[in-house]
C-alpha cells in the first residue's frame, strides 16, 4: 500500500508534548504513522494493530528494518479483539492514533485488502471510539484524521464516550479549495478548543511553508 498524505499529516501533527510512554496506532497499514511517532518520541512502547494479513506482514517488515525496531510491535487482529485482550491485561495507552477507514460500504471494491484499509465496514467510527475509550489512559490523547464532512458526526460520537475535542486542524489542498480533512485530538478532559487551518499547496507540487515546516522531517526531498 502507498504512503498517503493523510498518514504523513497525522504522524507529523499529533502532539507528543506530554512525553508519552506508550503509543498505539490503530489500523497501521504499512506502519508509517507508528514509525513517524517512533522517530519523534522516546516512548518505550509503540504498538500497532492491523487486521489485514498482508498489510500486517509489510508493517512488521518495516518495523524490523527501522532504527526503532526494539520499540515497535504490530498485532494481527481486529481492533475489537485487541481491545478485549488489552482490557484483560489491564493495559492502557498514553497516545492512541488512527487514520481510520472512511469510505461508505456502497463504494467497496472486490479487493478485500483495499476494502479493509479504506471502508467503514472493517472498523466503524463507533467501534473505533468506543474501543479507544476503554484502553486510553486517564490523561491520554486520541488523534485521528477524517474527512472534514465527518467532523461533527465523529465529535458527537466521541462525546458520547466521554472523549472531548481539544484540538482541530482543518486541511485544504489549496487556498481556494474546500476543506478536505480534519485532524482531531480528543481527551477525557474538557479544554478550550484549539483551532487551526492548514493549506497544503500554493499550486501543484509547490507546497506552502506551513506544510513544509510540519512534514519536512519525514520526506527525503522537501
């Protein structure tokens, strides 16, 4: 699977200012977000969970050949199964991060791996948020990237699980285009909402300084 802009945005934007000891990447795919957080932090435990077997194999391989292999581990399981196991072990995470599937089931393809990576039937917002609320530490933070049009719905579901929006960055491709994505951070604490906007490109393949500043540590050519 290709590394997409969504994953890079999420891995670069997610706050690590509270120096987390444990991080979980839900729906890891190739593992790029977990790898970015390993590069950015000193967290001793960086786990990932990926339901698709082929994606899991690729994620494990990427972890093993990285500079942070001793801190990275990927589970091959559904998030629901993973949450049950972590609850049994009384394990919780300081940071939970996810680039979740978000396309409607009506647009599913015959490619099962692609469906699992991109369609809500494999992991609904409700299941993602409910599971997160069970294994997030009391002072932990939960960050996601979703379509802008889903922001209100996602935030409402989160509030029903006692997770409150603390920070949002709304992303558009160019200055004149519509908002495409929302980067969101939730916690169990109600805080004054921090809001920002990010424009990716000035014109095709010419990036804004804000996008360069955010992501330059993760590109070979930027």
